[in-house]
C-alpha cells in the first residue's frame, strides 16, 4: 500500500493491499505513450520480417576438380573443403559474403593458405610481428580481414557464427558462415548455442573437423568423436552429413548454398570432415541426388553368384576405406558385394519417418527413399561407420534383409588408427567377417567356410567388447 501511494498509483487501500493491477484510462499520457511505442514497433504481435536478396548457388560445375576425383593423389576431406572454401572466397558474386570462422588451430585444418590472401579480421590491424612472418603463409591480421579467428574459445566462435548466420534477417545481408572446429568440441562444449542457432533460424555451415572415433588417432578420448552426428539429429532444422569423398562434399556444400541462400529455406548444415588421406574417386554418374538425400550405390558388384551369396556394405566418412577393402576380401571369397555410400543416416531416417506419418494420416502409402533404393536387393546387409551403432541402426526397419551394424561405441584410445579400428571392430577384417557370419546364419555360406575365414582373418572370439571395456580396455 505504501508503494502504491509513493508511486502515485490511484488504488484504494484494499486494492493496494491485494496488489491488484491498475490500468490507466485509455486517453491518459501513459497509455498514449505505450500505444505510440507499440505502433512504432509494427503492432501488438511480434513479427519476423526478412528483407534479404537471394544469392544464386554456383553450378555444380564450379567444383569440377572435386567431381573428377584426385587422379590417384591422396588427400583428406578436410583439405578438399579448404580448397572449396578458397574457391568460394574468390567467387565473383558469393565471395564477399563468405565468412570463414575458426576458434583456433587453423593450421591443423590446413587453412593457413588463406591468411595471406584473405587476412584475419582485427579492428586494429596487425600490431606485432608474428613468429611465422618469414614463411609462405604467415599469420596476418588486417582491418579488412575476412577470416574470424577467435582464439581458443568455441563459445566466442559460435557467437560469431550466430551473428553471421542471422545477418540475413537482422541486417538483410546474406553472409555465409563456415565455422570449422574439432567435431568433439562442437556439440559437447557449445551444444546449447548450436540449439540456439536452430531456434534463431540461423543459416550457414558447421564443419566438424578431425571427426570420427578412430580417424584422429593417438589423442585418446579428448578428441575422438563418435557421437556428434547423433547429437546433430536432435536439432530439428539442422541437416547433417558425413561424406566419404570430396565429390560428395562438393555436392552437399553446393546444395546447402542453394537451399539456404537461393531458396531461403530455414535450415543450416553440419558436415563432418576427416584428416585421413586417401585417393578421391570421381563422382559416379547420377549420384548427386542420392548424395543429398543420404545414400547411393557407389559400386555394383560385377560378380555372378547365387542370390543368397550376396552382401551389401554401407560405408560413410573415412570408414569407407575399410568398407572398400572388406568388399574386395568378400569378393575374393566368392561373395558378390555391392558398396553403398551413406552420406547421412539422419536424413534417411527423418525422411522415412515423415513418409510413415504422411501415410498414417492420409491413408495413402508413401514409400521412404531408403526403402525404394534398396527394394529388391538380395543378400545380407552390413553397415560400418566411425560413429556409435545407434546412427546406422536408425534405418534398420527399412533395410530389406538381415542387417548387421558396426560402430564405435565406447571411449577413444591413444593407439594407431589400425589398432583402434580393430579394437572397435570397424576395420576391413571385422566388416568382412560380419558379412560372412550373417551369410552363414542365412544359408549363404557354410559354417565350415566361416570357420576357415575366422582362422585366416585371425578373428578372436574372446576379444573384449570395446563398448563395455571403456578407456581401460588395453590396460595390462
């Protein structure tokens, strides 16, 4: 009551004691002021008005060098991405809108070549002589620098991504952020901010570098990410991909630019890239649609065989190298083996669930893409990835035959890449044996053959389960 009197609120004593609300008369100075302010803000209901010009995505031909493969030269998808980024920065129309962001260790990702050309943004310019000033790619800060390097601060780098990714709505400027970071530090350290990016309808690309539980070997559980793709699926408007080849990465980046900046869809992208070097193949004819949708047949077996003696291997990311080797091992044993590249289990599962919902509500059957793609395929199916088994398991009910999933459940270890993959059972031998065991279970191979292969490939039935043993698995 005393507060009401002190503030001049004209309530009687009983109303003030009950803390009732007071509404001034409609023509009072207070109400006129509030109405004027509300009118200047566009009315009583919040509105999100976006006035931003669209940007035309480049033709896929723009990335021709990656579509044609590396001609036998070994490179990683990380290096392929940096080359794509450099080319985009030089694009006549898109270049000025590209915003490369990195929290630290730009050299780890091979981005130092961009320093001299594009510069690292600093409001005060270069104020010291960097220790690498005599090198070909020195650390160069500039007032007109294009790269944002925020120091060892994932939260600061993500804040820059949020600002650049929402500039289309806030300022009408269609900036295209590419934020490159250690994949395990992305969702674990700043997952709430990534969720916020989705909630803010942010646009842009998150690049989870050095990803995979076994691909960045030697650094133990600190860096070995086997779960960010799973966490990515929790963000409704994030499209997540794990490409194995440079051609796949080129198609996905081009698709992202088209969807976000030409069609202006309210999505953003998470792409995992790797540090393992291997020869990049040319893109198979007609593969672009499957790359975007999440899966395509990379290689069809030319071997004639009994329809029961067939295997289909699903590979993604850097584990595709093991899948290809496993396919050759199986063919050497007389098993016709097709290889499928899965660029996104998340996109496959989401689309399939949408089809099921549509069929349920409309009464009209709608077949999921993954089910259509695999329809009529005979034999057994094995999926291997550098991620937890739950990721490839997400499409299990749409796979038309016996389906075995191999993944990297458990903690990382400081071991060689070869030993890590054997430990998690995602190496070529483990993949080939999983297919052979499934064939034996379904009359595509005899038990005697399986026993012979187990001996030849040194399969240890007493080997510890990596998902249960944790970081002490190799402790003597």
